[in-house]
C-alpha cells in the first residue's frame, strides 16, 4: 500500500516538474490564466468580506495583547 502511494506521489511530482519546466507558450498561457483567476477571486473575497476580516483581525490582536499584558 505504501509503495503504490509513494509511486503515485513520485509520479505526481514528476508531472508537476515537467509542467513547470515546459517552455511552450500554451503552458505559460495556462499559468497566467491561473494566476489571473487567483488574483480576481482574492480581490472579490477581500472586497466582500473586508469588514469581517477587519473585525476578526482586531479581535485576534486584542486577545494577544490581553494575554501579554
């Protein structure tokens, strides 16, 4: 069982390495599209949940300062 899992991990790592080192333009375009999607989704998330994120961050900071004082 562990041998097949190790082989699958090695195969996946080899495929990922080959995909990253492939100099073709199609591969580069694919990675640029992925980066664009991640940036857009992150921006939408930050915009929609900006108030909640600020509130959560402030509560985390206040708990830490309460523990340290």
